[in-house]
C-alpha cells in the first residue's frame, strides 16, 4: 500500500476540523497530560475556575473526544519487557479493503503497545515491547506471515524519553 490514503477504521481523519478549545480548555488539557491523577480541586485552582465548572469542562472534553482516555505510564522493563522496538509495516498494494484484518491481528498481539497509521513508504508503525530478542524475532515473523504484509523493518529503541510538557 505504501502510504495509502484510506484511513483506519473507527478513527478521526487528520483533515477533520479540530475541536473548538479556549485558553482554559488548553490549560486543563496541559495539566491533565502532565498528571492525569491531579484532583479536580487542584485542576480547578490551576485554571482559576470553580470545581463544578472544571468538572463540567473536563466532562465536555471527554464527550467531544478531545480526551481519549487516562493511562498509567508503565515502564516495560519493570514488567519484564526490556526490549522495545518500532516496527515499520508495509502492506500489499491490494490490501486496502482488508485493513481491519491486519488491525485484528495487531490488536491480539500483547507485545504491541501503540499502533500508528502513517503516510509514506510504510503503512503502519508499531511500538512493541518484548522480553528479549527471541520474542521480538517471533513477533516480526508473525507479522510477516500475514497475507497482507509486504515487508517489515525493525528499529530497536535504546531509550524512550517523554517530554516534560503536556499537550
């Protein structure tokens, strides 16, 4: 497919209009991105609004799809998955109508942490974490056995640094 323009199922397209956000919304998002466990009272105080207003604004941001969820940032090495990689996946040129089949496979693979549908020479980037080189090799082999995969390129991640800023 090499950078096909068809979007993945069940996701907003990049060319859709962004949600209308004011300065307070952006401040709330920035604080939540930095610390999703911040209390509503502390969030409201940081934004200079009443706690009830803060709660309503955060609820609205969730309902509009601006806030997609809250997640724990788990260190893969701490749970026995010290080897991380990015796997570039190029699909067969006739796979456009079967993206859901490939995504079904990817969703069932426990090593896959994030999936990115991208433009360019490749179609997907997969962020994966495994117990070691053998598990990574098996994962890549599983991907390459799928009928719609034309090829993969694996890049090891030596270090993942999350920026200090939020949004």
